[in-house]
């Protein structure tokens, strides 16, 4: 299964959030919040039962139930969002939802935290860079294992050269970057660049970290550019999904022309 097929497979498993006995304005607010997620919002009114609660289901199976108050929770007055590593830890912590922006907004978090794969549908290139930083930061903090990242073309990868040079300097972190042969290759000393000719390398953006021996630290971001500057894909904290992505990249592109210790072969 290719990277694009994997995205389509996750997309096909759309989650449904049914909001019971709530004001229509609440449902509208949730629809707006989940507009760029692969979560369908429906409302339902029952003759009996609790007011304002929601049930999350995927593939017809119950996942979790929460109150509307829990869904719409935001930081209390005076509570501030973290920055830098604190924001990354908040967003990529165990089962984190990968919300872009690191604002600390927790709307929807009680259901997103229950999805091993969380879809997004309209990330910009800046969003993709920010999301990638969160996984890169996790790999940096753990400092062990394998980090695999694809940035479509060598031109884009060159713009990330300083970041990946620092990551590659981690002695126990094995860093691999993937790109189509378009543009100037970066000078490389501490990590490996695989140049792929397949269309999926040019059409996808991905970052996957194997957790350095810790299942709870495994995470991946995989997206397809379906329109210029618009990415559709998913976050995953499921160890099996992360392992599949890394195994696929290693088997499919591990023998491709690559830079190593100076990058002279690209």
C-alpha cells in the first residue's frame, strides 16, 4: 500500500460525532471547529435522556461519549498556552490531537484524543511546517531512534537544511530525508537524503518518528498536496501505522540514490 493509498484508507474511516439534545448553535460551532477534520457532525433530539451530550463513533462502533461542556472547554481565565517545547509537548503528548497553532484551545480535544489517526483537510504549507516541527521536537527530546521526513522536492528540503543538520547531530538519532530530484541538493553531513523518482514523493509531505524504543513516543504526519499549497492527510499515534510508514519508506526508497557524509552522490 503506497503513501497515497494509506491516506485514502484512513480517509475512508470517517468518524461521526452525534450531538444529542443541544442547541443548534452548539452543533454549528462544532461543525465549524471540525471543518478541516474527517469528522462528520450530526445532531439528534431525543424525547428522553440527558441534555447536551455527544457520542463519537467510527465504522459504526462506539468510541467515546462526552458532554458538550467538555467538548467546548477552553483555557480558564488567566491560563496561558505554552510555547516552544511546552507547546509541542501539549500537542504531541500521549494521544495528542496535533492541533495547529499551539494556542492551547482544547475545543474538541476530548474526542480527538480517542482517535489514533486524526484527519485534516486544509493545511497550508506553513501549517505543514509547524506540524512537522512538533514531531521533530519529539525526536530531538528523546534523542534516539529513527526520524524519516519527506519534503516533496530538494528545493524544499534545502530550506529545512539547518533544522535537519541539528537533528542529525544527535548521536543516537538516525535521520533520513526524502525528496524528488528538483532543485539544488543541500550539503549534508549528519543525515541521509534519499532521492525518489516516484510521483508520491513529489505529491506527499511526511514526518515519521519511531519513538526511539518507546511505543508511546511513536508519531507520524502524512499528507497529500491535492491542490497547490493545500494538504490533506492525517496525524497518527498508532504504533502499527507509524511502523508501517517507516517500513514502507525503508523498503521502497532505502536503496535510492542518496547523500551520505557530505552529499557528494546527489
